């Protein structure tokens, strides 16, 4: 609508040259539409901060499924508003009445947690927790669902249920509002803050509180579905939208928990988002042995770290929050090497040296591999709404990879860089790319170190990096279909790459840029704790062991 308003504005502006009144109308029209769009976006936005401790959180829904009824007037509803926290739906005209008459989840300040029954709009497969008969059909408000424990029941059976809610199967993961102690706001602190969180579970060792991070715009809107699904089954304060707040704010919530070591951070997004959360965890001072373990729910394309850990290449469709939490309860925490990438380069005057630092989980590359990624990112960021979606992402990668087969922008890379493994110089053949690998997967699922004759064992926590070369974009395409293998250079604890005399494309964990003459040093930073699935544990031997003493190997 803003673009439409701008078009109208430009048309009327031309007319305004002859008529000042029309110009005034054009300006007024533009700002009215802009204000309307802003209010519309705000009504559909998600705010999961500690300041919003009660009240509904509405999201506009263009089209409800057939059979939905307004929770206020009980009329059939086709479009309207839905609360992301408790799940009630209402017409726009009934919204104020719903806010006054229907309670929502209270995220804190509750003495005793009771069932919060929401009438109607149950799934067809719902079963009454009292009589065990189907309760997923029926007009209007005949049947009920608890917004906390997700139990369903007939209205006639509700009197047989205790008013106190035990959170059912979600008790292990939920931070109950009765366990949250709030800090009273004053004139210095306008927002109400969480002061402390006490364990409320009978068994301290079984409580594994979860904080969920997702960007509502990730994965062509899949991120919003993740936020919505987990707000329904968890305390909404445990679900954070990364498009509106940094992960550090959500992690501080876990840091308020006393005497608990089994804390989980679920990151819904790509490898870059996972790295962002890792860095935020490292910035916080945690009690001894209380640093949370990260779990990954992959969104979008790539997701090489998620593939290695057994969580797949990308989630799409309906988000089963209960099923995901069940998988986490059966997962195994493993150690993942984290690497420090230090880039030292001269300034333009050549008098001083600038220093930049990055954290690496997956891989670093210089040359043709990074060039394709750089071209993809530049194009996607120029038209983010048009060039979104997994299919479009793959199409763009294919397009730029094919383009470089003809152009060969990174030819003679070996003449412009110097490589050292564990302080030992390595002579390079004619290459167009060099990749430094920490995990088995690279390039959206390719396992280069295991291809062909294979190399020495590769682990995600052995303190070693694998280094290999790429001959061209065509070589990358051959590797992706299993028709070729990489040029294996070696394994090392420390890798140094010096760019001598030109600008070269470079990337760290999928974040690309052009790097001028500089020295790139990759050293071990530490370990991160992350969950692997049962299936992945069979493919990750000694994944929980400490790093081993292995010296530089050259092939």
C-alpha cells in the first residue's frame, strides 16, 4: 500500500504544478495511507517482552479454516483476529469485548496456576480428558481446551477436573508463571523485569526449561509459525522474536533460574542464526555448569550444521511443538568446536592495521565458493520479498554458479594467496577456491571429506580443521552430484591465509564479503554444547569426547 501511495503521490505531484490544492491532497493521502499501514503492521506484530505481562496478543488472520466461530458472539468467522498466546479468535468488532471478558495467559505473578479454558474451535481429533470421547466437533463453545496443558474436555465434564493445572506433558519445559518473581518497576525502569525464577517442579533433575528463538520473517514466514506454535504450549515469555529483540534478552531469562543446569535454547533458523545465539551465550556470565545447550530447528536453505546433527535440511509446514519438545527430551548434548577468525588488514593510508574478529562453526572459504554466495546475497537483499523461499534460493545459487563457470572470476587464486597449516607453508596447485571446514557438511549437504577415497576421520570436536581446494564452479557442481571429490590439502589446528594483492570474495558460515589484502588467522576458540538426534549420534563417533592431540597432516 505504501508503494501505491507513492505512485499516487507522484501522479498528483505533477498535477500540483498547476494546482496547489491537489498537492496538499496528495501529501495528505500519502501520510494517511502510511499511518494506516503502520497501524496494520503493529496490530499483527509480536511483542514477547517482559513488559507485556498480561492481555491478549492479537494477530490478523486473512482466512480461518471452515468451522471456526468467534469466541465472543459465536458467529461463524472467516477473517478476524487470533490471540497468539491463548488461541481465542474473534471478529474485529468483538475484539474490545474479548479483551474485557476473556482472560489470557498470565506470564508471571500467579500464586497458583489454574486451567485457562478456551471455548470452541478444537481440532477434529480432540478427545475429552475425562470421558475419553471425541470432543472435536460441536457448535460454538460446547467444548474446551486449556491454554496451558492443552487438555481438551466437554463443557459438561469440566466440573470433574481439578481447577489446578499441572501443565501435563509440558511441565518439563515450561517456566510456570507461579515460579517467576518480578522486580517492581520504578522511575528509572519503566518496564517490569524478571528478578528471579524459582524451580517449581517436584523433581529438580527433570526440569529442562526451554527458551525459543525465531525470526518471524525467516523461511518465507515459517518463523512466525514456530513462534505461534510454541507460544501456545510454553509461557509466552519463553518465546522470543529475533526480528524485534536480541537473543541476549531471552538468555538473561534463563540466567535468572536458580539451581538448575539442564536449560535448553531452541533456535529456529539457519546456521547464521545459530552462530548469533552461540555468541550471545558466550557474552553472559553463567553459574558454573549452568550454560544452556542449544537445539536447532532448521528454516530456509543450507543448514549444514543441522544436517550434521540429524535435524534435517529445513522445516516446512505445520509446526508440531509437542513433537519437537519430545525429540529434544531424547536428544544427546555433544561438543562442537568453535573457531576464532581474526582478519588483520592495513588501512588505506598503510600506516595502521585494522583487526576484525568473527566466530566460526561450520566453514570459511576464499574464492569461487564465496563468490557464488556473495552474488546470491547481494541479489536477494536487493529484492527480499520477491526473492524469498527455498526454491528461489536454490534457483539463485544455481544461476550464479552457472554464470561463474563461464566467467571464472577467481581463476589463478593460488597466485594471490599464501596458505599455512600449523605454521607450515603449503604449495597450492591451480585452484579457484580454498575451504576450511569444521563439520562434515558443506554446500547444502555435500560431505567433501568423505567423498572418493576419503580422508582421515573427521569429528566436530577434535580441535582440527579440514582444508580442501576447489578447481572451479564446475568442480563444485560435480561434487554436489557425487561425480568428483575435493582436492584435499590437510588437517590442522591453526590455519593462516594471506591475501597478497587483490580483493577476493570470502565467507564465514554463509556471511560473505569482499576482502582486500590481509592476513586471516583461524584458531580454536572453545566448545559449544548442542543437541544431536539419536540417528546423528550413530554417525558421530566419540562426539562427546574431548579434543585429541593430532598434529598437522598434509596430503
